[in-house]
C-alpha cells in the first residue's frame, strides 16, 4: 500500500518533480539554486525600486553634467586650434572618444573612431547670447561587446551550479550511507555498522552513533535470546523425558503416590524454567510494573513458598513499605532460596534489613562457602563453583542481578560467620 501511494505521488509530481525529490542531495541542490536565484531576483527588484526613487536626483545630476561639459567647451569653441586641443586632452584624461558637432548637425572633428553609441551628448551654447554653437558627443574609447556580461553571468551561474551540487552531495552522502546501513539491519544483517569518522561531529554523527548503538544492542539481545531459548529448550527435554518415563512406569506397574510426587517435581521444575524465561523477557522489554508493597508480607510469602519455617525470617527495621514489581521480586527471592537448595544444602536463615533508602534481602545457607570471584556467580550460565550445580540453566543468580538492577539495587555474595555463605540483593524503597 505504501508503495502504491509512493507511485501515485510521483505520478502527480511529474518527471521533473520525481527527479528532484528522488534523492535528498537533489532536493538540497534545488533549494540552493532556488535560494540563489531568489536572492538575485530580490536584489534586482530592489535596484529597480531604488533607481525609480533616485531617478529625479539622477536626472538633475545628468543634466548638470551635460551643462558643465557644454560650458567647458563653449570657452574654447570660437578658437579652432584651442577647441581641438581641449577635445584631445579631455579625451585622453577620460579615456574616451569625443566627436564635435557644429550647429547644423555635421560632425567636423573626432579624437578617434566615430562614436556610434553616445554615452553623453552635451549642447554647446554661447555664454552671452545663449545661441547654439554645436554639441559634444562622448563614447568609450574601447568597444565593449554587449555579450560579455552574459558570458560572465553564465560562468558565475555555472560555478554556483557546481558548488551547490558538491555541497548538496557532501551533505547527503552521510545520510545515504546511514540509510544503507539501516536497510541492511532491517534485512537481518545485525553486524552492519556505519563509519562516519571522516566527517565533522554534528547531528548526523550523533544519529550514526545512535544507530550503531541500536544495532549493537539488537545484535546482543537477539544472540542472548537465541542462546536462552536454545538452553531452555534443551533443559525442558530432561523433565519431559522423565515425565514420559514415569508415565510409562505408571501404566505398567500402576500409579502410586510416589509416582504423582515425582510428576509434581518435574512439573515444578518445568514451571521454574518457564518462570525464569518469562521474567527474563519482561526485563528485556522493560515491563517492570511497580506498586506499593509490604516488605514483611513479601518476605513471609517467599519463605512460605520456599517451604521453610517462619522462624527462618528476621526483619530488621521499622519501615515496611517498598515500591517494586511483586512478581519479579518474588522470582528473585525464589531464585536465592533455590540456589541455596541446589548448591548449599538449603537455607537456614533469611535476613531482611530496611533503612531509609533501601531494603536488603539476604539468604544464609549451609554450604561450603564462596571461593574466588563472587561476582562471577551472577553471570549467565554459571552453574556454580567447583563443578557443583550441574542441574539447571545457570540463570537463577543472573536473573536476581537483573531484577535488582531494574529496582535500583545491587547483588553480592560472601562468606558467613561460622560457615556457609550469604547471597543477597538490595532494592530502592521508592
């Protein structure tokens, strides 16, 4: 539909409009040329207007000049030798040709070539009686071809045409390159990048950097999603295979309570995998729905879901309010308890510390402790230290970190006094 509208619009504009609007540099070029021609037209009109306003004054000046020239020649007119000498000297001083005309209109003397196009014609009169003695005609000594101004104008317009084209191409070339990169990204080439380092920093450079950053983020997100989906798909096959085996055993030997317990465990594991995938997708697309929560209710529910005694929970601090996404925070707490169950023989303590700005959640376990770089435990696909924790995706603690960061907090892990470890995260209260 967009293509049809585009074609109809080009049909209305005609071939010239289509040519001009086909590329940005042509439009820039057309605007340059239009601006220059418009400026020239405005200047011409202003000159015409000024000429009309100044015409009476120029007329008086012109008449005064003619009268002055006539008076100068009238002084020497009666003496032929003096008259001719004055004409020759004047012609040299003004670099002009001078023709002397008698009272009958006959040319009787010329300092050079006969004037064909008079630049000034001044009457000569007797100073006493005012009788007409003749006239003086001035014209340029060198002939000026009338076509020369048009040649200079053509050269000027050609130069402007070429400069405008180069400027337009220079302005549009980065956008052409940027458009090509965006097209390649849209076609699936996520490694496409634009390189505009040869241009001065400007708005186009800012857009180019933004496009490169966008492409890098899209590439990373797509790779992470592919890796996550591949891993989840692989991990889901294990509980599904177990469920199929349990189902076949139940058919052969009859279903018992143990059979249903095993099925429940596999369903819980699959639910956990799907929950982590959904939570990761929500964070990926920024779908964090925060609302007012009770710290104590949130913590008590997490302990209950983990199957621990209520005495395991210890909340320190009088404040009880927290603004956050309840689903994501419950997922983070569940992952901490699950990490303690899988890697550290379970949790025997859950401490919550509330101050004026933050809430800190810590799960205390009975494991061997944390060795080496604790921050690496919160990276994707890390399945524990010393080869422990082969079960699972290795996404639990990484998801805890992402949820904490989405709530303005951080994560940590460290040894616990008397043995074991502390795994926790913090969030801002508001």
